[in-house]
């Protein structure tokens, strides 16, 4: 791949390339969002568990060895592939992104046969809402705008309100033997979220079982012997708390459990000296999560758009409504 002044090469990335890839992602974040998300090596390499090394991800290098582009394709199942695409903001318009999109689509077509027979197969890609150059490339390649998402944040200036737990609910410390029940609760709860596909327990447990995780931030709300809700939280960098997954069993919705878990999470971060807390949410969430977060004082800090490309027509197995 080349432009009129600079030549590029594309190869499979290795673990040694992780710092350079994280630097590229940070450059894109700063250019589009004003600040870099605190992505870590574990964040990136955990995504590689969903890919075939050397075949589902691509590193673009300039002639002097600089990482100027990165793309990957992860298979989530039920006909859904998730694509990530990054192009260095100082080199837009040089064909880097277009080349990666072509590779992404071609690889998805190659792997479409691994999806369930008769299922509609799509590739979903997320972008910053203001990334208009990227949007033009995606549209030209046949992608259509599909969904809007927010990164919600709140900056705590005083201790948050104490949680009010519904009657019959008890917050208990996480134990290693609770891992499976936590996964089952979240996988069931998120069946009511647009775009959900079933997760894989082994990969999920590997991500959340990493040694650096602070398990006291895994909040579990029990109703007797039944897990009613959970908020899986973690630190992202030194000064950002992150609510990675907040889920409530259908039976316990509408009783204030989601708000209680969120307030407990905010309180846990406050006690650790963390004043900024964030999470991601579908702007058109089917269960009303956006309203919950706004009620807790959170507001959109970043706006993203998801795009979809149809690889194969068929029966849509991805959650689109609450039917």
C-alpha cells in the first residue's frame, strides 16, 4: 500500500507490537475525543482471544517502522463479527483505512461459514461521532449507520448518596466460586440489550479473573441463594473508575436494584480516592439504562456510532427488541 510520498506495509501484529498499537489508539482518542482512554495491554490482548492470531488482525507500518494503522476482526457468534479500525490521525486520506476495511470485509466473508447455518452475518464497527473521514470510507465500502452509544461519566465532588437496597436483597463479597453465577446473571440480563449475542464463559472468566483485578469491586446483590444483580467494576488507569457490566435479573427490575448497585459502585470508587467514574451505554438501550445513569448524575462524555455491513443475508439471530 502506498501514497504519493510515503510507503506502507501490512503484517500480522505480535505481543511486541502492543505498546505501539496502544500508542496509535491513544493518538486517535486524543484527536477525536480530546483525551486518551486508559487502555492497557490486558485490554488489548484479551480481545485477541476472540481472533485467529496472524489472520484476523493487521498492523500497518510506515517505511520507518511507525505503527500508523491497526485493524482486527473478532467473531462474537450468532452471525456477528466485531471490527476495530484505527488510522493515525495525521495520515488520513492516504488509503490506510480503506485498505483495512477491505481486509476486514474479506476476512469476514472467509469466516462466514463458521456462523450458524441460515443466519444473517454482519460486521459491526464503532467510530467516534465526529470522525467524518472514517464515516465516508465506511459508507463507500457499503456500511450503514446503525446505532448510537455514549460513554457516560460523572465527576464526584462529594460522597455519593448511599444505596437503598430493595427488601430481601443483601450485598455480599465476591468469592471465586461466584464466577459462574455472575456470568450466568449477566448473560441472562444482557439478553434484553440490543445487539446481544451469548458470551463464552471461559473467555469471560479469563478476562475478569486476571490477577490485577480488584475483586472487592465485583459487587454482587443476592436474594437468598439467588443472584439478583451485579456491577462488575474496575480501575482504568490511576484516576478513572469503570463500571464494566451492570446487570439486574428481570424479576428484580423496577425495584431500585440497578440504582443501588450503581450508587454502591460510586461509593466504592470514592472511598478509593477515585473521583471520575465512567461506563458505556447504548443511547437507545431497550431497558432504560440511559435514564438510570442520568438520574445518578452521569452525562455523555463521548458519542460513538456503530456501523454495520452485511456479509450474508439470512435470519437475524441478534437481539433487536424485547419480544
